[in-house]
């Protein structure tokens, strides 16, 4: 295959795009790349793969069967967003101070990474990981 597919976007459905973007800026130190004029779509600066948020109502209008919404009061969906950084412990503390729900404290793995988990204000599972 001359041009195999590549991961271009991870798009998370959220109840309030502006609130979610503000939270991710504060909790994880990410900058906003763009917000659509209608306010129902936004992208964060995350490197080669774009992390985006879309309003649940807009997303539902594009799908035949909308997925289960992310919510902090139910178990997280079986997917996570992984952010890679040099200082996982500092990133974990920052996220928790900003209101993220602590899930798994920073710990070294047998394969050499340090990882931790939090959930954002919408209940999305976020892994914080050192580089491999």
C-alpha cells in the first residue's frame, strides 16, 4: 500500500466544548489550536495527531446511533487519551489540582515508563506517561 492510513485525529464527544477545552488547558497545559465559530468543535495543540472535542449534540446529528456519553459518575469508556511528558508526577499533581479525578498515582512500569491515570471533568480516562 503506497500511502497507508495514519492516525490524524482523536475526537472526543463532550457535553460542553468550551468547558472541556478550558479544563484541558488548565489541567494538562495544552494550548488551543482552533475553535469553530459555532463553538461545537475545538482542537488542542498535541503534536502530529490532533486531539479534538466535539459537542455531543452535533456528533449525534452525524451518527445513526450516538455512542454512550462520557460522564464522571459512571465507569470510563474502554478507551484512553495518553499524553506523553517528561515529568509525570508533576503533570499528575497539576491535573489533580485543576480538578481531575485521580485514578492511579504515578508509578514505574516494568518496561521503563512512569505512568499515571486521571479522569477529566467529563469522565474521560487520561493516561499521563513518560516517553518510551
